[in-house]
C-alpha cells in the first residue's frame, strides 16, 4: 500500500502538523506519567508511595479533561459541568468517611 | 383596591378569552390520531400524556396495596391475612409509589409538557431521548411489577441488605433489576431538562424571568443526574450480592451492610427532593394565579430551590442514626439536617406572603395549594424532631416516621400533583372539569388525609413500630381511625378520576387562559398547537406580572 | 468547538432548534451531563473499594497483589493510544479529511477491541489461579482470609462494568463509522464525532482512575 502521507502537499502537511501537535504531545505526556506510576507500583520504594501515585493520577485526569476533552476551550458552563461531577464525588466520599474514619 | 376590583367576579374566569382552540387540526391532540402517532411520537406534550396515563395506573396499583395494608391493620392480631401477604402488600405499596409514581410524577408529566412551553421552545432538546425514557420506564416498571405481583417481594421499598440479599426468599432479584432500569429513565429525563433549560430558552427569556416551576425542575434534574447513578451502583452491587455472594454487604465475609445504606441514602434522601421540589414548583405557579398577585420574593424562592437541591446531599445519614454508624457521622448529619429547614421555610413564607392581601379565589387548584402549604409545614416540622439525635432514638422506625413522610409525600407531592393536574387540565386537554366536584374532592382528600395520617403521629410517639403486621390491642382505636380515614381518602381520589375523564368528552371547551394566569404556557392555545406557538411568544418584562404587586399591598396596608 | 471547521463541514439543523450553534451547544452539554452520571456510577464503586481497604487493609493488599498488574498496565497503554486515535479522528473531521477520519475511527475501535481481548485473557488467568471467589464450585485461592473476597469481587464488578461501557462504545463507534464513511456525512453530522469523542475519552479516563485504584495503590 502506498504511504498516504506521501500524497500530501506541503500545505496539507503543515496543517496536519498543526492540528495533531496537541493530541500527540498529550499522548506522550500521558504515557510518561503512566510510566512513572507503573514504576512506582512495581518497585514500591516507600510505604506512602500511594500518595505520589494518586497525585500522578490526578495530573493524568486533569490532562485528559482539559486538553483531550478540550475543556479549556469550552464556555464556562461546560467547564462548570466538567467539574460538577468531581465535586459531588468529593461530597459522597467526604460524608461517608465521617462514618468510617470515626468508628 | 382598584387592582383587585378589576379582576374579581366572573369576568376573571374568561377575561378576554380568545376562542377555544380545541379540535382544530393544528392542536397537538388532533394533529394526528393513529395509535402509531402516539407510541412513536417525539412531541414532548404527547410523551407527557403517555407518562400521565401510565403513572396514574401505577398510582392506582400503589393505592390498592395501601388499602390492603390499612385493611390488615384494623385488627391487632393480624388475623385478616398472613404476615407474608401483609409484607408483600406494603412492599408493593412502597415500591410502586416511590419508584413508579412519586419520582416520575410531576417532572415526567407536567415538567415534560410545560417546560418547553414556559421557556418558549418548540420541544425539549432531545425529543427522541425523551420518548426513549418513557419506554425504558415502562420496561423497568413492568418487569418489577410482574415480580411484585406474581412472586411477591417482602423487603420494603428500601431493599436493605442483608434481608434482601441473604434472608428473603421472594422475587427480589427481578424487582431490583426493574428498579435499576427505571433509574435510567430518570437520568434521561433529568439530562433532557437540564440541557433544555440551558440552551432552548426563547430570546429574552433570562434566568430571572423563568417561572419557579422551571427553576424547581432544573434543581430536580440536577439531583436526577447527580444522585441516580449512585443508586444504580448500589443496586448493581445488591444484585451481585444476591446472585453471586460477592460479600461487600455480607458480614459473614467482613462486608458491611451499613455501606449499602450509605449508597442507598446518598440517592434516596435527595430523591425526597426529586419528589418535593417539582411540587413546590407547581404551588409557586398556582398561588400567584389564584391570588392574582406577583410571587413574593421571587429570587429567594428560586435560590431556595437550588439551595434545597444542594443541601439535600449532605444529610442522608439522618436515616441511619440507630444502625451503628459513627457518633461523629450522626452528629454531623444531624446538625446539617437542620439546615434543610431554612430554604423550606423560605418557600413557605413566600407563598403565604403572596397570599397575603391577594385577590383570592378558592378554586380547586388553590384548595389543593392551601392544603399543600399546611400539610408541608406539619410534615417539615416533624422532620426536625426526627433529625434530633435524642428524639430519633425514641421514634426511629415507628409510625411517627411513616406519618412524617406521608405528610411530605402525600400531603405535599400528591396534593401538588392533583392541584397542578386541575390547574393545567384545560391546557392539557382543552376542556374544563366540573368545578363543584373538584372542590368537593379537594376538601375530601384533605380531610381523609388528616384522618388517616394524624393518628399515626400519635401511634408512633406511643411506640408502635412500622412494618409489623400485629400490634398491642391498646393501639386498635387509632389504627381503626387511620383505616377509616383511608376510605375517605380513597373516595377523594376516585372522584377526580371520574369527573376528569368525563370532562374529556363532555367538559366545556377551555379558553387559552381560563385562570387569567401569567406565563408563556397561557399565551398559546388550549390545547397548544403541535409546535407549541403559532407565532414566536413575547417574553414578558418580569415574571409573574400579575395585577397586584407586593408594593401595592404594602400601600394598602399603610 | 465550531472554530477551525473546514468548508463544507458542519451540522444540519434539526427542526426544533433555532440555530446550529444552539444545537451544537445542546449536544455538547448533553454529553457532559451524561458523563457526570458515568463518573458518579464508577465513583460509587471506588468508594466501596476505599471502604473495603479501610475495613480490611491486609486482606485488600493480599487481594490486590494477585491482580495481573502488567496486563492492567498494558491495557492502560492501549487505551491511551486509542485516545490519541480518537483525537485524530476529531481533528480530521474538522478539516474535512473524511477517509483519514474513518481510518482513525477504525483504529480506535481496534484498540478498544484489543483492550477487551487482553481483559479476557486476564480473566482467564485469574480463573486459572483460582481468583474467582464468586464461583461456588471453584475454591478461592485466598479462602483463608475471607475479606480478600470483597476486593476481588469488586474488581470484577468494576472491570466488567467498564468493559461493558467499552463494548457499547465500540459498537456505537463501528455503527457511526459505517455512517460516517458515506458522502455528505461531515456536512450534516460533524458534531457526532466530537460528542462521541468525549464519551470515548471519558471511558479512558475511568480506566485511568480504575487502574491505579484497583491494581496500584493497594499493592
């Protein structure tokens, strides 16, 4: 099969490069963060490593939401909705833990 | 008094009534008449009618089951039916009333019909999704109903583990699956409303011109979205526990049944506001119309709706004070529960302030609204007793609780449902119902309700536990009184079913705005045309632009 | 995201909307509202996992160490790749490169399927190691610590629920690819790709959460 990229004009290649830059960079960043977490999980360097792992996950989630799902380019209402669920999850966890952490 | 004078008397009933529009080819009822045009419709108005018919059916089933329960409790020794039958009857009553009547009741019917009209839109944002939600609802409800009737379920509507997972020998599994499915229809309805209210408002219809009915449904829809998925997970885990003994709710493996209650009430307490908020929306429309007065404190009532929908997520633990949750949790949940009283009271004060110095007309919808306010106050205040840790120890799981939530659910939601049904009946059907019969029924329901449920406060305080088929003989008098009240209540329910159906064929044709009410839904025909408005509606300067404004009533006072 | 659309790419207005902008806004808000429900659905399971960990720390760690860490990690890589191809499909749809878009969508579906295959293999390995406590006829490897059963079963509920979402997603994606390959699709329904892309990214996001919560932090 012929390489489809070979048929592209210089302008089209520039367009492609411009359009795909953000997705590819996000992809690489996510892989790098995952590598950090997998390494930490496999080696377990210290007891409280789960804190670091969860922080890394938080960064990954934020990357997907803000960049892959383009929340930073959305109007305020969509930004509000993208955060609303997480806020409610925090309510659910927080209020339930008032029971389990104090038993 | 000039403002009140101009709107009094018979002139008000048909003010500058445009001709009745019923029967024209243009209206949604007559646009098409095949069965297919109903069952495959994407018109929000027709879907509302589909919902209205089906939930009326569920209401009848739930009410008959309640009748069976009250029949059993006439005698203290449980001689009328077996304990098994009694358990199954109260489970049918609870499951059907909560999951298949109260939760969809006002949103899926009036909300579906009226939200696009009130905001000046042609339809909801996702009409096909709207129809889907009805089919999902019917599929789930039918599934559960078959298992409740053929096999019977004896866990009560709350399906607490471990009774539902390890001990009950009844058809719990299919009932759970059906209830899970019905949850999806709630989510789809809520999603549709949220998106519609955000994106489909007519030009000029800003947030603070929206009727409170729309605000209340917005708040309700947020609860649908934020709470329903959690009950879905809880029920999935329950299904897995019963089917595969996964252990998370089973103490035998170190699981914790209380965890089910946390997940269950994370949804089911906010679900109380799924049931109550839309009713508050209905009352906020009826009261100004029948006082011909601008709603007092409009912004406060709007904010109170959102406030209730938020605070309600912080209080679920007050259902769990005696089940072994930590003292800290009980303390926190108890303290926060009192906060619910604030937005609730804001609403009640504003309704009463609207009535004050209004030009009152006690037609059927207003009778229901007045009944609602009184019963909601009683139901709400007894909630404060239950939220108090020390008192809760005494009245937990007694008839005091039963009476409390029936004052909210029946005295509140059902009265609002009936009030709204009468208020918008001309809009839905293009026909006027019989006003005298309407008033008689409203009074009957109010009396019957109080005779049924007030004695239960006393029974509960004296220590009669809920869900038992037998009780000590000294409680018989109050129980018989309660059962007698239920028959009055039943009569009150039967009358509207008769005269409303009668009016469909023989009622007077309704004008576009029989109550001289404000709001875009009254600007279009009764019934509305297929696409809601023949010409784009003109959004009013202010919401509730009634002849009497609060300013004027202050002047009269001074 | 209407900026940066090529000529001839757009959305055909449905009758009950006044403008195309309104229609696009409604679709975007609608999918976000749906994703909120997805987040809460899975978070409730994560909450149960947390409570299990709090109530039975040792048993949970023992159970988590039995999960196939490397398969889980590989699957995470697979889904991150599928997120990239989905993002590419969206970008191609915006500039009107329909053939490239269709190929990116097929690649996304293929990666999603690869995830499910690996997941299936993982379940088989679990079965082989007697790590299916819900099977009454097959003794559980960690039977001497009953609470380990809780976490392992929870792992099945969470991963099966996620796999069901992925399976539905693949089916929808293939159906949409079939339609999107036809002429004129991008001039009428370009925003379907965007809306669907949000769903796909979010199912990835759920796995990005599930992988550490189930496999990593309890080790």
